C-alpha cells in the first residue's frame, strides 16, 4: 500500500519568472532612457514609455504566457532559449514595423532596437540564472510518478536527478511487473494498477512518465489509457530510442501517431552563415581581447617558461589531421610524467581510461589551473578557427588515439569541424566519462542547428564567467 505523503506545490514560482522578465524589461528600458538622449534627439521619456516601452513589455509577457514559457518544469533549456528569442524578436519586430508605417524618426527605431537587444539578453541571463539557483537548491521540483520495469525506472530516475533543470523529481515508481528494485533507494514503489494510480494522484502528483518500448503492445496501450483518465499530464518515453531528441518531431499520419526524423544535413546557406559567424566573431574577439592574450602570455612565461603555446595533432572534419593550439597549462615533459604516474598507480590508470583526465593532476602548472578554470587555455584556438580547421562551436577536437576509424559512431563525430566549445562542455557535467562525452558530441552532430549553436555560445559565456570550466 502506498504511503500517502502530500507534496507542496510551487505555483508561485510562475509569478517569480514573470517578475524576473519584468525586471529585465525594466532594466533595459532604464538603460536606454538614460543613454540614448545623450546622443540622439528623442521624444520625451513619458511618450516613449507609453508608446513603445509599455506596449512592448505587455506583449512580451503575454506572448510568453501563451507559449507556456511560465510553465517551468519539463522544458529543455535549448527549446526554452529558442522560444524566448523567437517570440521576443517577433514582438519587437512587429512594433518596429508599426513604427515604420507611421513614419517615426530613425532615432526612435534605433532606441527600439537597443531596447529589444538588451531585453532579450537580460531576460535570458535572469531567467537562466534563476533556474540555475532554484535547481541547485532543489526548489520548485515537480513530483512525478514513473511507470516501467524495475531496471527502466531506476535508470530513468537517475537521469532526471542528473538533469535538475527539468525540475522533475521522481516521487513514486509503478512497476509493470511484480519486481523488486535493483538499487533500492528512498523512492517508494508499487505495482501498476488503477487503485495505485488513484492513490498516487491523491498525493497531488499530476504528472506520469510512462517508459515504453519502440512500439506499445496491447497491455501498454491499456495502461496508458487507464493512467490518462487519472493524471493531467503523461509523458511517453521510448527507452529503446537512439535517435537524437532534437532531430525528431511528432506527426499525425492518417490518425496514427508517428515520429519524423531529420538527420543532420548542412544546407549551403547554413554553411555560409556558420562560417561567416566564425570569422566575424573570431576577428572581433582578437581585436577586443588582445590584452588578455598578452597578459596570459606573460603569466605563462613567468610561471613555467617557454614554450607558451602547446600544439598537438587532432582529428578535424572528415578525419583530416591538424595541429590544435592551446596556451600551455602543463609542465614540460607532461607525457612522460603521465606514463610514470599511470604505471605507478593502477587506480590512476583506471580513472584515466574512464575519464581521460586525472583529478588533481600534478602535471598542471599553478597558472594552468586558473587558465583551465576560466577556459583561457583555449584562446589560441581562434587561430585554428580563422584557418578553417575548427569552428567556434562543435565536437571537441579528439586526439589520434581517441577515435576508432572502424567505429561508425566515432566517425559520425567527424562529419563537422571540431569546436572551441560544444554541447558536452556546457552540459554542466564535470564528472562525465569519456564515452559519455563522445555520446554528447554525437548528439550535437545529429541535432545540429543554428539555434543550437547560439544556445551553446550563450551557455559557454556563463561557464567562462562563472569559472566552472575544467
């Protein structure tokens, strides 16, 4: 019998996200109203407030509400990022068109453009910052019940716990068969039945996750229909799927539920945009941050002498070999030191084979620890980007002994140019095994889009400025 323990609800968090968006819009408006009149002849502040700022703010909040952006749980961060940028842009673009039709001054359109850019940027920063804080504190997690076999529910529950920004916390397991859990744990469980579904529902749990095979047999169809009459929200998860989630879309074919899969296909226009983006950002980065290069160069020389830059052969696009550039963060003779360390400490070899890195690596220099923490050792790779050997965003550049030429999944990674930053770097998983890292890179290749690159770049800035790089 299920122990009836009620869960608190956090509906007020929806209002908190509305408040942060309103705060972002207000800060953007205040900055624009403070600086634009210094350089442009604009209407009075109260006129701009009534004619542009307030309508834009109200429309953004309404659009976000309609698009369910204030339902914070169960939303993938990339989808949320795309929806925020797309809907906010649509609002501001519509207002700009309206302003143009009534022949407003160019200065007002520039004001609106600046207000739009700052608003989108601040909304993203405040919203993702708030989500990061709440997820770290475990605040606002929505309890869910998971249905499946013992092995399935334990594996999927671990995935949910490992993905706190979904704000879904396993509260109960309903097992399809008379089984016992392999790992045990604190999550109560019972067999699947109408009575147990109703008991779980009485706790205030509205969401059920049903773990299914590739096709639903008759018994699973029956269970889903039974649960559907009780729970408000049901997720059906195909546990056997190896397809990238972002490359699939649901579709209705003659009344049958189906999934459309679109594998990676770089169109010519997308290639041009990605390459142009790489070049423009790289040139601007060098022009703006050349003092950082100079400071790091001096620090490396003072700390451990020459050489300043470390070069190593790596796999590039289509398996072409190139030399990657990095600021040297390890002591001279580090390859020999690694061999001696792995030979003398068996546990270190096991750890290195699993993660391809060592905890508290003694080969890293004093300044190297700081460079790695803020990802500053990657800065010279801008040269690789300008030469076309790398991209700003892509899979990590693998060494020649890390990929198997006979492994199709490994070769899939080489369909695109490696990147300075990428999907696995921004996933917030510092203890990711080497094989898991390859899986994340394969996920990027299968699901690539310009939106995905924009999201990775945004998240990379967070990683750099928060100092969570490894």
